[in-house]
C-alpha cells in the first residue's frame, strides 16, 4: 500500500510513490536499467480464515493464493 505524507503548509495528505529499479544483464555484456515509480492501493479482502487449534500441537493450514497476474 502506498504511504501518505502531509502536503507542505497543508493538513491534506498526499500519496508517496514507491520507487525501485529493474536490472537486465544482456548476453552481449551490456545491460539495461529501468527506474520504476508508482502508486499502489490496499488489496481487497477476499476471505477470512478462522481456525481453532490445540496448544502445543502442530497444525497445517492451507491458505489459497490467487495469482493476480493471470
């Protein structure tokens, strides 16, 4: 989720973009470097998992995860 900060001389909040970089080494010895900047939103809640387990016992809990890029 994108962080928020106060605007200068204001009570309003503004989004602070995430930054990152992506490096691709190429077979010919050169490389490409991309500088990334963007905003993200809070993920939507899909489901809630509630499980009661006995203390001091091992319990496996399967958590289904969807691939958002497909």
